[in-house]
C-alpha cells in the first residue's frame, strides 16, 4: 500500500505536508518555543524555552485554561524530566491550525519573562 501509486493517498500526504510545514514555521516564530521539522508523524513535539513554568504540565494546563488550545505535556510521553516539551497534533485544517498558533503566540507574548 505504501509503494503503490495512489492519487488519493498522494493528495492526503500533500495535505499533511502543508500542515506539517505550517506547524514547523509557526511554532518556530513564537517567542520561547522551538520545534524540529517532523519527518514521519502527524504531531510535533516543540520545546518551551521559558522559565515561567516549572514543568511542561503547568504550561499545558495554563495554555488550555487561557486559550482553549489543547496540547499534551511531553512528560506524559516519558520525556526527560525538566526538558519542557509539549505535543501538538496537526491533523486539523490549516485555518484551524493557524487560529491555534495565533492563540499560542498571543499566550506566549502575554506570559513572556
């Protein structure tokens, strides 16, 4: 199924590539967040580079309360303690993703320092 040419599969993969690229671009434009480009998944695992939050769980919960944007804290995936990552899925359509990234960016600017 992976090697067989399939126009529908190719169309879906192209949608995912665009969403991945949008996710990579937007997350790296947000202050105190960085992310590597995903190669084979439908989620990203960005790093939080702010000392405002003691843990990634604290960050995720405050983000949810203040913006309604749901992510998952990285320590829930056996991430090394103290590295402060979160997981965000990019399966939503591009306008929905853009809205979520706008909210995350506003949240980070508001909580800078």
